[in-house]
């Protein structure tokens, strides 16, 4: 069934996965939190579903999953990504969950990194590019990824969510250009998983406004740098 939808309309296929992802994780996150075993089960289910589909129909090359970046010097050794990977510790360190709940949360966050990258930078980006061209695909997939974080209202205050939407859009553009220039989705998956993972260990002393500004500036500068690199 999934293959029929994919062959007929890749855009609807990508939207279907976004709906599945939101419909399964948002209610759990809102009611039980990230430390629930049900959150882990839902993210594991979606991860297995996406991996199985990509592997069965040999789509690894299309979605940049069959290679690692080469000549990383031209990408500044991904130094901006490494810096951004530490952002959750800029306000200190604190476990957001205890005991087995922490394990469930950490594993769920790793899987979310994979799920959101394959959906937004993989399925959605390629589907829109096929129909509307690359420029439109870059804008829509990046903005959609950022705005999608407004759903975090179920688990955090509105102002924090607003700031998260802002820097998530910046992340979205940066991730797209990392993928396009390296031809590999793995740097995006790894960084995304690290950021979500460390979010379960972040301290309470973070200045969210300053952090948002710094993250957004780094993302913009690195995106502009990547954009100038000739394929």
C-alpha cells in the first residue's frame, strides 16, 4: 500500500508519514511525556517502518543514506555543527527524567533525529523538488520543519515554543544545504539526534533568547557558506 501511494504521489506519501508521526507521538508526549515507554515504542515503530521502506525499494541513494561525506575540509570539518551540538549544555546540565524513564527518553530522542530527517529532508524535500523545483522544495521543507515545532506546545510554555520555531526554521535551511552539498543525510541525522538527545540533559540556566539568537546566526552563516560551495 505504501509503495502504491509513493509511486502515485510522493508528496502525499511524505505528508502521510508526517501525519503518522504527529498522530502517534503528540498525544503520548502530551499525556505521558518523553520518558514513557509508549513514546519509545511509537518512535521505534515509525523508524522501523521508514527504514524497511527505504531498504526494500533501494532508495538509499536517493535519500543520501548510502554514503558519508567526502572531503570534509571544504565543509569546515562541520565545526559549526559540532558547536551547535553542544547548545543544550550552554545553560548547564540536569537530567530531565530519572531511572528507566531517562533511558526511554534518550532512546526516543535518538530515533526522532532519524525520523524527522528522513521525513523532512528526505521524503518531503525530494517530493516537492520533483513537483515544484529545488528552490521551492528548500523553502517549504525548511519552514514546514520549523513551524512543526509549534506542536511542542503540548509539553512546554508558549514563548519557549515560539523561540524554538524560529531557530528550527534556521536549522531546517542549514540541514537542507548540508544534505545537498555533501549528498549525505548522515551529518543531519547525527546532529539532530545529538541535539534531541542532549535536550533530555539540559540545565535550567539557559537564556533562551540569547541562545536562539546565537543558534540562528550560526545556522545562517553556515548556510550561506554552504550555498557558495560549488558542487
